[in-house]
């Protein structure tokens, strides 16, 4: 798929059709490009089973998203930028329990100290997701420290077995409706920008 093919598909199809095909579909550009000795679709299943076992999240509630999935960024601000060495590898985890766990952690932290990027964090929470990386500040909060410890423990395995060397951004959503709502909104902006240039 070329950038022009993608742009044409976006112009001709609805936001929901674009979301279903490119963001929910099972094709992962990163695995297709880097995995040559296995079927990329089966490899993606194996990857999700691994994440599921490590983070105790149902297999069907895990999805790779972003430019690692599609090669090109769907963020309206990034203008279809291709995945590169400095790109984050974005993983969606859908779990109301985990979302509440982190919401509570950040609430507790905010009662006693300043939270970095408070405005961005609260904006994300309002849209029903929280992003937590292994090297984000943990504010000496046990919930965040335990999570980051988990991520660090299997980072090497992700690199060796799954050939993922980029920083991984785990985005935890409260439900699938919030995943769809967030990405449909971005696709709509992207679609409007494309139509404005024609």
C-alpha cells in the first residue's frame, strides 16, 4: 500500500470503514516488513497471546495501532508520516479494570504533588484512556511502579522474540467504544484535510 493508495481510500470511504479496515484489521505492517520466517498474521496472534499472558488482559482486548500497524501515521498532525526508528510502537489495551486502576493511581498522586503534563493527562482521561510507558515518572506510587516493573521484565523478550526495538506506548482504554470514538474523530479530521486540498 502506498501513501497515495491510502489517501484515496480515505477520501472514498466512511470514517467507520477506514477505522475497521486499517485500525481494527489483523494486518500489521511492522510484522509484514520484519517477520520473514513466519506468517505475519499468526505472528500477530502469538504476540497478542504473549502480551495477554504478561499483563492479564484478554487476547481480544489487545491491538497494535498507529504507524506500526499501517506504516503511515493517522494522526492529523503528522501528515501521513511513515513509521521510523524514533516512532513509538502503539499498543491498545482495553480494560475497564485497568483504566480505573490507573485513574485511581493518578488521582492519589495529584492530591499530594504536581503531576507532569497534567492538562494532557486529564484530557486523555476525559476521553477514557491513559497512556503509561515504562520510563514515565511514577511519583513513588506503588501502582505505577508495579506496572512499570512488569513492562521492564518482558522488554528484552519483546526485542528478542518479537523484534520490537521502538519505545512501546501502552494506551489503556476503558472500553472499545472509547477506542472507536477517539480514532473516528482523528480520521474525520484527516479526511477533511484531504478533501480541502482537492
